C-alpha cells in the first residue's frame, strides 16, 4: 500500500487536506517558517544617510544578507520598507497568521507612533525591535520607545549587526519551539 507521510507540525494550524489517488486522505499541516523584516521611514536611504551613524550598508545589502542567513537555517525571509505610518500598520496587521516572527526597525515611528505600538499588540506574531544606532546614547527624544512595551525585546547599537543578531534570536527561538 502506498503511503505518503507529510510533516505534521504547525504554529498556525493552517491545514491542507490532500486527497491521494482518490482513496487515501492525508492531512498535512503547514509549517510557515516565515520571518518578516519591516523597515520604517528613511531606512530606504541607508548607505547614504548619515553613514557615520547608520553605516555604509544599503537596505538591499542588509535584506539580501538576511535572506541568505535565514535560508541557510531553513527559513523564508521577506523584507519590506515604508516611509508611511499607515502602511506600516497595514503590514503589521497583514503579517498575522502569515509569519512566525517580525523583526522591526520602526525608525522615527519608534518614538511616537501609538498606532504602530497598537498594531504590534493587536497581532499574535512576536516582534523584535531593532535599531542600527544605540537610541539610548543619542538625543533625548530617541531614548523613549513607545513600541518597546509591545515587543519581545529590543536590540540596538550594533549597526546592521542589530538585524543579524535579531535574526539569530528568531532562528534559535523558532527552532526551539519546533523541538529542533
Ligand atoms: C533608528 C533610530 C531612530 O531614532 C531613527 O529615527 C531612525 C533609525 C536606528 O535604526 O538607529 O530612523 O531606528
């Protein structure tokens, strides 16, 4: 008798039922293994924007290296940038049920956007806050993050490595949850 074994595991319980040769039904549960990186306003200018603070890597450099790292570990990583607060809120809401983790650099929105904070709190996807610069060492208005109470944790001050450190945390946490 033919038998197909699907990996049965899910964080999100998205179910697919596969009919095999019209006789056997196999129930497979999708494991998303997907990470979303969101970059907020002005981060499209990375590489050109105040390189003494934010470094010389462009957003495309960072995204492609993150994708490569994630893929080596068996994860899919999508990355998007927006300069618009409402678009960022839409992206966060749309991530619910589609991604396992969000790595978010909300840039200037970090310091005042209650809408971004509420969007993070409204969804079930855990979020890590990242910043290239050490926001606590800079101007006073950057010291407060209104999104911090809604995220799992914050990594800042390591330049582009803040994103890579966040990705390592995400990979370790998701592997641990999956019992790997
Ligand atoms: C930033 C820090 C924010 O204060 C600033 O508004 C940014 C970038 C960072 O990555 O260091 O745009 O989030």
